[in-house]
C-alpha cells in the first residue's frame, strides 16, 4: 500500500473538532465533506449526493480527517447555507469554480461573495482585485467588472503568493 505524503502545515482536524470550530452539527460536516446516500421519494433505489469539497487527506478505515483548506471551505459552505443558498447550488458552484480556477479548493482560494441568490468569486487570487466572476447554475462563469460587492468573509486572510486561505 502506497502512503500519501501530507505536507507540513496542512492542518489536520477530526470532523467532530471541525464541527465544533465551525459551530455546525457534526452530521452536516460529515455530509458536506464525504457525501451521503438517501432514499429519494418515489424511488426504490438509494441516491447518492456527492461531497461539496474535495479531500486532501486519505481515509483511515471509515474515518477521514479534514485539512485546514477543507475546514475553510466548509466554513464558506456553512455561511452560504445560512444565506439561504441550496446545497445543490453550492455544490454546482464549487464544481464550476474548480474547473474555472484550476484548483481543488475554490472556496479557500479566493474571496467569496453572495447576494443571497448567487455566488461570486474574485477573478484572481489577489484580494485587492475588484473583478468578479459569477458562478452561475448553467455551467459557465459570468465575469463582472468593478468593485460592486462587499467581501463576504472579511476575517479570512489569503496568502499573497498562492492565493490560498492562510488564516482565520
């Protein structure tokens, strides 16, 4: 069995610890991080809902710890849910952002904004850049220019070189 190298400074959080830090129920953290299966009404088979975030750390048996970047993404997911956005829309926006920005952690790579109906992200990792991209449901990104939004999560600090979340 090949072991996976975990870079120094990754940060490792058990799901229960992450839930406590984020002020979320543990079952939500588990579902958003790992996906889940459910019985769809009127169907005789179980359906599967994919995770919202992509894992950094390997599974150990049935358990999987979360990295700092995953913790930050789950924080954004929780805040977007608080604003009334559906998990299906958030999942779709995350998938589009992964493709658009070429990153596994789009919600921890750039500042995220919302008007309560849509999700927007900075076009570049530079937090001072005011150009935005709207992560729309029809599978493409709509570019918006100018500083028309207030930051959604001002208390997250981003690395100026990599653009990744560095502090909370």
